[in-house]
């Protein structure tokens, strides 16, 4: 695919830390040698001791083998640690970015709180990406009515939240995480007073949004009780 010289440059460079790699590998080798001696000792003791202590010794030996295997699998994460240097300024223009789909799955309000799922949904909708090329889907395996209702409420709140994030360059785009912070590092340096006024308005809307979802969840517990089960419900696509 042909591309301009500006977009042909890599968006990131992957490089490793040789000192960290040597330390990690040396530790892994020494630890492996120690485990080998331990396994040899356990096996030797198992076959050269009286019968009465074979069962507890065998259980201990099995647990050590299992823990050693788990430790061995974890070495893959630190065997060759890499670091990346990113170049966001090399990203192509919005019209050249590909379209992306974000799929969010949930099982139901009894296992995953609805307001938490909606925060995930709003975070995905507020991604710093061209809106016309971003599509967010939520799949509820349980088919609960509260999830669909909460999605409609999220869509209404998003008309406040998304412009606020884009206008002031908000980095923490999960509403719950943003409003629960004690310190606020996102502000409009040109007009901080205007920023605080807008922030309070959005916070009020978010509180109302959570209250509407909470009330709808309480009502749905009685309205939909005994009508459908998580494994037996009609499909709903909206």
C-alpha cells in the first residue's frame, strides 16, 4: 500500500534493556539450578525412606513441582523485557485512520454492576478518535431490560460528557474515575473559571444519570422477575 513519507515512518520503536535482560536470565538460571537440586533431593528421599511417610512426602513433592511449573511459565514475561518509544506526532490525519469497532460484553447486573458497565461504555465512546470511524457495541448475554435502558441513559449522558472531554482535553474519560478523584489535573488554562462551571454541570448530570439507572434497576427486579432467565430470553438488537 502506497503511503506518504510522513506516514511511512514507524509509529513506535521497540528496544530492550540488556542489563535487565542479563539480570533476569541469570536469576532464572540460578533459580532453575536450585529447583533441580530440590527435585533431585525429593526424588532421592522418596525412594529411600520407609513407607509410612511416603504419602505426605509425595504430596509435598507434588506441590513443589506445581509451584515450580507456575514459576517457569512466568519467566516468559521477563526473559526479554522490551520498551517502546512512541511518536504520536507521526499519526496520519483523521481521514486516513481506519475504522475501529469496540465490543463490550457483560453477563448481567447480578454479576456486573450496571453503572460500572455503563462507565466502560462511556469510556469507549469518549476515545480520542474520529467519531465517524468509531463504533461501540455492548453485548448482554443475559438480555436484561435494565441493560438496554441503561444504554439509552448512557447515550443521553454522552451528549454532555463527550463534548466536555473533547473541549477541555480530558484525559481520564471514565466518568466515575474522573469525578471520584480528589485532585483534578485537567483544566482549561485559558479560562479556568469556565472550566469549573462546565465541570460542575457535567457532574450534576452524571449524578442524575446514576440515579436514573439505579431506580430503573430496582424497578426491573420486580417487573422482570420470573419472566425470562439468563439462558432463555428473546434477542434484542438496537
